[in-house]
C-alpha cells in the first residue's frame, strides 16, 4: 500500500521511504513460510515468523503497511530470537475485518492472533508510526503479557492538535495529502475501482524479485483502500480517546523510543522545526510510560527508520531482548 502510506503519514510523508531496487530475499521467505492463522470468528490473518527462542518479538507496522514494512530488519533480529510480523485485517494476505478499523479492534485482533498461533508471551512489542497505538493499547490491556517495547518514530496521542498549535497550516497540507486515498476508497466501496483507475494503482515495491511480482500484484485488492481509509478515520477520531481510556504506566519494562526527523512536504523550514520540537516532546512523554524508558533521536533518519537506518532498529530490539533475558 505504498500509495496510501505515503499519502496519509500526516506530517511525516516524503522522507526516504522508498525501498531499494535490489531484490530482497525476504519476499520469498514471506511467500513460502508465512502462515494463515484462523481467528475464532473465522477470519484469517497472515503471520510471518523467523528465528527461534524467547522472548517473541511482535512487529506492527504503520498506517497502510503490513509485515513487509519490517523486511530490512526481521532477518537480523531472527538471529537473536523469534520475531513475527503480521498483516493487519484488510491488508496483505489477511481477511478484511469489520469496520471501523480502530486501535481497539486492531489490538483485539492481535491478542486473538497471538493466542491462535500459540506464540508464548510475554512479548517484546515493536510498533512503527500508527502501529504504536496498537502496541500501547495491547500493552495497557495486557501488561503481564508484555516484557518490553520498541516504538519506531511512533504516532502520539492527540498529535494533530498539538502539531497544529505549532504550525496551523499543517491541516491544509494534510487534507491535500488525503485526497487520493479518499477517492480510491470511495470507488472501492462503490465497486467501481479497477487496477486501471487513475491514481489508485498498487505496483509491487521495487525490491520484489521479478519472479514474485505477479504474486505480489495479485495480493492487492480494493479492500486495501477501504481498510486504510478506515484506519485513518479512526486515527483522527477514535484511537486517542480509546487509548486514553485504558492508558496506564508500563512499570519498569525496557522501552526504547526511536525518533526520526522527517520532512513535511510543502512546509517551510520554520514550520518543520516547530513541529519537530513537538514531535520530540511527545516521544519524551511516551518514553516516560516506563521507569526504564528512553527516547533516542536517530540522526539522518526520517519517518521510516527501519528502512533508512535499519541497524539502529535492529540494535534497539536486540538491546531490549537482552534486557528482558537478563531480568529473567
């Protein structure tokens, strides 16, 4: 869902989030080794695990992304422990979920998925961007099942109101970025969306090997746009109230927040700097959820730190895994 992802990352689209054109062997592992896990309600979710050992690391991607968001880091983390990425309902190979796709529903799906897949906890949760909502929601409701967390340039509670206070024109820029997604989702709901619909094509990422490009293209479907549009709407209206309703301290679990400095398309340098200061402050607050939390700026990285500085993400996850093992 590259088109949707880049369109709806709020202030943080337009960083160097494009995949490298070199074919990535992760895709073949994902195709051949993923499992379709059946949930109690009959829906299926795609789960891709690599490695062995405990604690199990669980990866949740940002808005419009699935397991593939972690392809630059999963293989290396797997050398340390078991690491599992998944496609949220309505994305990748997972069955469409009931609307709205809010963080409470996504966290409930994750709980059901981990149980159905018989993956033992407590887990190290890793969330990117909007995925941090899902991971913090899961942790607040199931803290005994959480051993540690890594949040990769995470979205924050009520972030748009706080960022708009620093840069009011951001709302105008954001609405413009939604136009394509909204149009594609509306046509998908009406049943008029086709692969030839202008602006709604979903070509495979450029690092998909040539022999897998037809397979990757076939996994795209109109319900992807409906799902992402619902996730976005929920992000703007439902997710923060839901999260604040259950929010609780995370005790002393190891928690690392990684902060990038993405560009804001169309914004002035002054607006970008003002928003970045708010972004850092919100990440400081998020790190404070644990007495062992820390917020680490990542120089030279934008929003997709796992693409731009994968070694930093790998090291942070391994650090938390080792801290969990030492505590045990």
